[in-house]
């Protein structure tokens, strides 16, 4: 991708469909420019000489994972878990459909 190149309309439409977003033509145009700028920035990072930089596995050296001991305990009943829910059905949380058919 060359400098300041914008993503194609087809690419933006494909991405918005994958993200389940309905975008206006103005939003598609602006998103194309913004994503193009982001990709241009990553292209600049490719030009940086990192030969003398040691690879890191974690940004904070010496940090180890700290987990609590996994101990079972009594969980909530369905009634307790759903008692404050505005939308419930048959003992479960009910959520609106998010995927289109």
C-alpha cells in the first residue's frame, strides 16, 4: 500500500458487513482514510532497524503469572442469577438477536 492510499469501497463494505455495521457513504469514506492512515503507520514501523533490539516475551521483565488457587464454591441458583434481569425466559437470560438472517 503506497503512502496515503485509501482502502477500496469494496474492502470497506466487506469489513463493515463482517463487523455487522451499517455505514453511510460519508462514514465509509472517512473509515477508508482512517484505516489507510493506520496501515501507513504500520508500514513505517517496518522500516525501523531492530537488529540490536532483544526480543521480549513480556513488557515487564520478571513478572510471573499470579493465579489464585482454583477452589470450587457454591454457585448461584438460576433464580438468584436472573432475579435482577429485565429480560429472562425459562430460567435463562434473554438477549436481543444480534445476527441478521
